[in-house]
């Protein structure tokens, strides 16, 4: 078997309906959405429709949606500009972590909350970290490496409660990029003020993201030069990409049957790996994790060697975040949950998608044990 794709946390492929929705805006309806002529107005209408599709998904107003060039840009837009104390976690996406580190160099105080060995934070830790000058809390909805789901609803309720007592409201941001396919992103129920989405994680195109900004929340632009996106994101809109984003978000149904099927395949992969490969471990919570995520550590092997061998066998997987793939350092997420450098270097992430089949999982469970065993022989690891 060839071309088994188990790296859906890195990117998903564009679905046929998304591709067909985009096609006219790549070929015939190619006008600039800021132009007043007929072709420009067709593009404007398409952008407006996509904005409405995202607003329906998030249960917000279309005017509260800002389209960006990526989720990274949306995260940057959400975090930059807050000069008070910021609370985040040790396992955020690099788009948030690196922005916070930049702000630290500018003198902004940042608190990085620890996580448990299962990769979860506690609401009481957020409560304890609050200071008189706290301006922003940014916590990822679901981690991209180990798939753990954070208690966003509970944190949102807590912040909503204390905000009634504060002169300056604490803004709550969540990166929901990995969560959108599987979890409710109703911003009213989540009690969030800012929320980040990405098209290419939900079977849409690369190169387009979005930031929900609750009405009344003040955000400073990070790109200047035009009036687009309510003056918060200068630059000609990627009309075809935005149309694809809208089509992709509209296709998300969160049907229980789809999620249950993914959970079944995920659990089969977890149980199969842990039973067939000695000295293997699951990273992250078994219960509070995305239905498509399985992250393992294998003693005595390098994760990159496993990924390369799987690739040669026709399986696309990863050791963790695609945004950190150029780094030789062990995963900071795995380190945060207590793994040693050696354990973190021996990690493998399998992320399933709606096109994953049971036959493909069976194939991986057939070839992976042999791959790990061969690599252990080379390294001299004794079980």
C-alpha cells in the first residue's frame, strides 16, 4: 500500500467541494475585491459570503471576522499590542509562544502556565496567575502535537466572572486551529474574545486564516498600507483562498458518526502500537484528546528515523509540529509534559483525517513494529 497520509495536523488536502468553489475565482471572477467594477464586486460578494459562513460557524457577527494570510498571522494579530501582563501556557503553538517571547524582550511580563503529564492546564492555575495588570489570557484550544483539549469553556466562564469586578477587562484568546474540525467553536459558549482559525487544517487552501474579534475589543494592526479587513489587515484579499475557507467551514458538520469513526480508528492505532511495540508510550491524555491524534514515544530510536522509514514504506507522518520541523531541539511540548530529551527525540505523531481508512491503519500497524525493531537493532537498544 502506498500514500497513506497520517499528517493531517500539519495540513489537510483540499476537498473536492472546496476546490470547485475556488475555481471561478482563480480563472473567471478574478477581480480585486476593492475595485468598484463588476468583476471587483463579484469578488467582494464572494468575500462577504465567506465571512458570513465563518460567522455562522462561530455564532458571531460577520463584522467580527478578520481574514488574514495564515493562522500564524492571526495569532500575531491577537497577541501583539497587549502591553499589560499576559498569561499563556508552555505548550502553545510557536505562533503564540514566539510572539510572547518577542513581547518579553520589549518589557512585557509573560506568565507561562505549566501543564500536567497529560498536557492539561488547571483553571485554578489561571486564577492564581491573574494580576492587577493582566491584559490577555491566550490558551490553545487543542494542542497540535499531542492533541490534548484544554478546558476553554471553564476558563472563559471564570474570566467572565472576574471581569465584572475589573476596571479593565481581561481579554481571552484561544487558538482553535486544530479544534475546528471536531469541537464546538461557538464563541458565545466558549466565552472567548479572540479566536484563531486556519483554512488548510479543515480541508481548505493554504495561505488563509481568520481571527474572530469580539465587538468592542481593541486590536492594533500589524500590517499597514490599505483599508482592507476593517483597517486591521492591509493588503489585497486572497479572494479564492477566502472563498475556499468559507466552503471548508460550511462543510464542517461535527457529526457524531464521523467523530466516532475517527475515534475508533485512533484508538485502534493507539492500542495496536502499544501492544505490538515494546517500550512504547502514548503522549498526552488518553481521554481529553482530539479524535484524530495519536502521539507516541519509542525508546531506543530517533523519531525522525521512524518518519523517514515510514515514508519509504509509503506512510506520511511526523515527529510533531510541522512549524518546528527545522529544529534539532526536542519538542518543547513533550518536555513540558515531563519527557526527557531522549524520550522526546523518539516521538511519532499520527494524525488521521476524514479520508483515513481502517485498511490504512492496519497497514501502518503491520509495518511500524518492524521499522522500530530494525532501528533498535542499529542503535544497539536492548529491550
